[in-house]
């Protein structure tokens, strides 16, 4: 199963106890939308729990902070980046390596702050 | 030093934890008397302290900061932050009170540090932000009902690279992409380490990254294979995981190794002592003692298991097992609590001294029924007590 951190995803029914454990780990749930991992989620523990409950591997992808697209495809750090432990937003290829990337990043943060 | 030269001076210059940075500023701007505090929890070197300093600047607040592990008692805290808690400036400017490393505070009730902070948060005329490295520390748990936790994590590698490139550009330095990526990967989310590597490249371009650390699996397998204490000690010093994870991983590896009973028993005895030592270190925050922890494992555990085919297992129990352990532990605590009330002792001493005997005696159905009635235990406890009692009686007879 693949989860894009910061985006809604669906899960099959895993029982009340697993649901409560996910909530305790800070996984967000909204009826009609599904589940979401965000900065308040204990992502590492939630992934372990889901892997055990689903009996399948859970792979995480991060979103680009600047443009919101999935950022992990074609990333040079894909093998070395522990996405369960790092902060949950990243940068896509364009905004990580393009000219003026750092300025764009700072500008985005400043805009989001206001 | 480039670490100082390029220390962020505005919030947007930091990388990683974007949501947390924005949330802290929003919280500070909306803060009113009587609001909860905030506790930033995350590993060292990820920028918690820098964030608080920059957030105070962003919100035009004065800052009073204190490393809580240097002022562990109520008296010291009152002296250092008492005034900031109870006063505002003449012109209504707020002061941000920052208590760093609160997981280093004394947990002892008679020192009163935690109680003082709780009271201070309720009555403070200024916002209080705390920071802690260890999410599982008792002190963090004790503060959780009056402080909003914000998790701090290492920035992802691409953001680290972006930050490093901004410095490289300003310094007009040329570093091959491969080398920079190697620095980013090896720095493992520690920006300071990355900047130091980039700076040392400028000074000695031919020199590669000097890595003194190994992944847990590699280092612990070297530890298990070591044939003498010195090699075992060196292997343990190279592990990148936290001391708690280290002890748990060694424990998990040992219990799953199929060691003969005598060796297993000796190993578990050493691990039990290591666990107690680690508990003392975490409580006292005397991190220098960590070398004794590694020494204990290297000298005594390695002697019992060295070269006997133990291999690294990730510290991990399946979810159903974790759930069972949590539920059982909840029941044990509840029994100890009720027993303490009935016998007018402390819950702590009931749990530490009496519970074991109670569970042993619960192997006898008559006693079990009497205990359930006497402590007014609910339905689910009968099954738990029967299981524990049976296990303890059987364990005793073998």
C-alpha cells in the first residue's frame, strides 16, 4: 500500500481497536474523506501498525511543499530517505534543483505564514 | 565557522518542519492568559531551539530561555523564570518563556519542578514553550495534559541539499553533486553536521566524509560477532540508534537467537542490569554514564554470547502482541492501585513489591475469587488473573 503523507487515503475495515490505536497515534480521520497522516501523526508507529494490520508493506511518499505534487519519484535520495522519520513535507525535482529554489521555498513559507 | 555564519535569522530560512513552524507562530499570535503551553518534541540537532528564538523574533516578543536540566528544582525555576511568569511589561509586550530540555527535569515530587511548571502554565501572563528530546520521557507525559505537543523531525534530504546549495552558492564553492549527496545522506538530518562537511570540503577538497557511525544492523552484528570486549565496545559506540533502542534491539536479538538456556539466562541477567542503568541515566540525565552502559554490555554480555551466532533483529513486536502487553499492563496497574487503597500503601510499592505475590497466589482459584471480590474487580480481570497465576505457578515448578 502506498500513502502520500498529507493526503487522504482509504483503508479497509480493520476493527475498532486498530481504528482507536490509529487515532491515538495522531492519524486524522474524516467521514467521507478517509484517513490522513500529517505533522501530528506518529508516522513510524502508524506505519508499523498498518503493516501488521494489513499484512502488507506500507510505502510512504511525501508532497512538495511548494506545489503539492508527489515529490519522491525520481528523487536521488529515495533509498536513503527514511520517510517515516523525516518531517512530512519535501520538495519535488523542479523546486529542489531549479534555479532560485531556496528563494521560492522561503517565499512559500512566508506566504503560508501570513 | 559556517554553522554560525549561516545560522538562520528569519523563520523562512530554516528548512523542514514547515507545519510546526507555522503552527508555533499562529499559536503565539493567538495566545491568551490561561491557554495551554506548547511542548516541542524531537531529536537533538533538528532546530527546536532555533525555531523558538526565531518565532519570538517573528512575533516581536522578548525571550527568557532556560535549559531546564540546569535548573531542576522548583527553587531554581522560581528564581530564573518566576518574574517572567507573573509580570507583563509596562507597554504590554509579551515575553516568551522557553524551557529547553524539560525531559532533564527531576521527576521527584519533592523537588517540585514539574508541579511548579504546571502551576506556572495555568497562571502565566506570558506564553510558555518547552522542548524535549525524548517523547517517551516521564516528564513529557506528566506535562501532556497542559501542553500541546508539536513533533519536530529531521528535514528530508532534498531540503537539506537545498539549504547546503544556498550556502555553496554564497561561498562560490564548487562541489560535485555526488559528493554533496554523500554529505547529505551521511548527515542524517543534522544540518550542523552537513554545513561542517561542506566547510571542510572547502578546506580539504580531496578528503571524503569521515563516518564514525554504522547502521544498527551492521554495528550490532559486529557486536554479536566480537570475540573480545574491546571490539564489542567499539562496535557499540558506532551504533546510530538511541541508547533505549540499542538495549531493546540487543534484547530482541538475544531472545530470538535460540541460545542455550544457561547462556540465555546469563544474557538476560546482564540486560536487566543494563536496563536499570539506562533507567537511572534517563532519570538523572547523566549522559556521561552511557559509556558504562556500553561497557557493561561489551564486557559481560559479549562474554556470554560473543561468537555464538546471535544476529541482529529489529526491535519490533507485532501489533497484537503490543496490544496484549498494553492491556495486561493496564490491568496490572489497576490491580496494584486498588490493592494500595485497600492496604493503605502507595500504588508504587504495591506494584513493585506486592503485585508479584498476588499474581502468584492467583494460581489458586479460591484466592483469585477472594481477590476479585475484595478489590471489586470487573469481569475481564478473572481471565487475566487466571492466566497470570497459571503462568507463574508453572514457571515456578519448572
